[in-house]
């Protein structure tokens, strides 16, 4: 065999053992969950077999679909607002020392505030309504976008901007055509963080204000002892969390292949 | 003007501007929605003086520290164990990644239904929020150990304990500390979530009572306290991470 063939063979062998050990671990986890619940817990507690049986029932349930749609739309809307507000602010902070020095402590400070504490306040301001949820999502998401865009704008190579200014490009033009594109990987990293936080924000807002959505669907079903059904909602939330991570990771690799950033951005 | 002046002036000026803005907006809106900074500080002082704030703070701190300690005490050894047994690591990695990306708040209703209102379930919430960053980053660190290092150690007949002390720990610890920093932030969210949605205690209870009594000054005062706590903890986390980052090259 040639070297390439050997290494291909080894790679395939490694892949199959990896897949096998993943499968075995997954099965062991599910099985021990199932056994633990059957042995020690009351009948209503979620267990893998029950959740599996509930999936076909729940995903055609109009109430579930509607709740999912509401929450996702709110998260998308909140992220759009956070992007629209966060990108200009981040660019300004990254490119202007004065703006950076006067705003950075506020942005870092608000970023460190556990978003959940603003719930009593936003429900006071916006009532127990979708607006309170939207405000929570925006609060949860916007600061990680600002911080990452500012980092990105700060790291633009000086040469690019010097070339632009020697061609007498206006500052705004340079901002849109040079700074923004080169800050995009940072923006994506910020968006990944922001999306995770936005999802948490939406769920806690629904728990707190009891307005309709996926979080409330989980809360309501678990209160009425339909844990299997409620757990399908948790699975969907997990899928969104993972899906967004993968989406950002693959789009970074696909559209910005020259860019390698560590996972440690957060 | 000195350089120090131009360096620090924007910070102080914007801080004063922010406080003035808070004061002015607060004075010109209904007290039910927003109170000025001065009222917030007076309310804060009242709570401090009565000893209420301190008592509830200690309550919250006990919850936070118990959850965080459990997360580090379980997450780190588990991560190191996975580092040593690659088959286990490869097998469990995708599941840990999924749990790391899952919003753990969604599990709170189940914890409430199963475990009720005691201290234990609340510690579990903080633990669940905090453990996966520790575990995930420790495994990440374990992956960074070059197999050659372990092979060399083996070739020199290193004992298992020496292998852990000299190779495993130094290589994974900086990564674990990144996880600990994230865990501190997430644990704080978990703490407030547990105090809101399980039995009401600590700073979370103070906020809830204040907002139910339409004591807006109280709400702002506690949010200010938790916010400052968040900033201080984030600083602490960064400090810890950077202390260990020197090992990582």
C-alpha cells in the first residue's frame, strides 16, 4: 500500500472506532437515565422512552409549533435590533480612542451584569408582554456584539487604513469598506455568543412573565406533569443552541477560510 | 495637559455624565418606573443599615460558592479523567458539547418539580450552569497535550502520579481556568435564576419583594449591587485566568 492509502485506511479505522465509542457512550447514558427514572422516580418524570414517544405527538401539536415560532421570531427580532445598535457602536469604539475610553466601562459593566436581574425592571417598564421579552433579549445580546465588533475594528491592519487615506477615502467610506469587512470574523464570534445569550434571555423572560412561547410551553407542561412533552421543548432549545454554533462555525470556515480564531473569544 | 489627564478624563467625565443622566431622567419620570440615583443610593443605605442586605448577600454567596465549588470539584477531575482515557473522551465529547450549548434555564421547571424548594436544588441549578464550561475547557486542554509527551514520560518509566503532576495538570490547568472564568459568570446567572424561580431567597428575593411592593428604588439598588458583583467577579475571573495563562505558550 502507498502511504496515502495507509493513512486513509487509518483515518477510516479511527473514524469508525470514534463513531462506535460515541454510540456506546450515548446508549449507556440514555440507558442509565431510563433505568434510574424507572427505579427511583415517579411515573410522570421524563425518561428517554417517554420523550421518544412524545416527539411525534408534540411536533405536530399546533400549540407547540406556535410557541416555537413566537420564541424564534422574538429571538431573531432581538438579535436584529442588537446588531443594528451594536455594530455602529462597536465600530465607533474600535476606531476612536475617546469613544472607547468613555464607553468601555459601561459596555463591560452591563455585559457582566447577569441579564436575568433586569427582568423585574423590564416587566415593570413594558408590562408582562412580548415587549418585555424583546427588551430582555436585546439586553442579553447587544453587549457581546459591541465588545467583539470593537475588538475587530481595533485589529484592522494599519496599512489598509493608510492606503485608504492616501487615496483620500472619506472616513465613513473606509469604515464601511475596510473596517467592517475585516471585523466580520469578530462580529460572527460575537453573534454566536449573543445568540446563545438571547435564547436564554427569551426563555427566562417567558418563565418570569408567563407570556406564550417555547419557554412557557416547557413551564406549563412540566407544571401539569407532562414532563415528556416538556422535555421535547428542551431538546428543541438544545438543537437551536447547537445549530447556531455549527452555523457560525461553518460559515466562518466557508466564507472566511483564512481566519482562525480560538474558541476562547468568550 | 498631562498624558494621564487625557487618558483618564474621558472615563471620569463619562462616569459623571452617566450619573447625572440617571439623576435627571429619574427626577423627570414617574417614581413607579424609574428613580434617580440619589434615591437609589438612599434606599441602598437603608437596606445596608438595617442589616437586611448583608444577610441576604451572605445567603446568595453561600449558594453561589457551593454551586461553583461543586462545578469545579466535579468538572475538573472528570475532564482530567477523560484526558487520560481517550476512548471515553472521544465517546462523550459530542454530548458534553451539546450540553454546553443548551440553555440550562430550561431545566429549572423539572428541577422544581422533582426536588422542590430546598437549598439542594438551587445548588444543582448553579452547578448545571457552571459545570459545562469547566468540563468542556478541561477536555479542550487535554486535547492540546501532545501524545509524544506522554510517550516520552512512559519511555522513561514515569509513574502514573508523576505523569499527572508533570504533564497532565500543567497542560490542562490554563484551559480549565478559562472554563472557571466562564463558570463564574454563568454561575451568577444561575444563582439569580435559582432565587427567582425556585424558592425565593437571597438577593433575588430582595428584588422580587421590592418589585412586588412597587419599591422601584429597592429594585434599582439591588440591581446595582448585583451588577457591581458581576463586574467584580468578572475581574476576578480574568485575573485567575491570566495568572495561569502564562503557562500556556
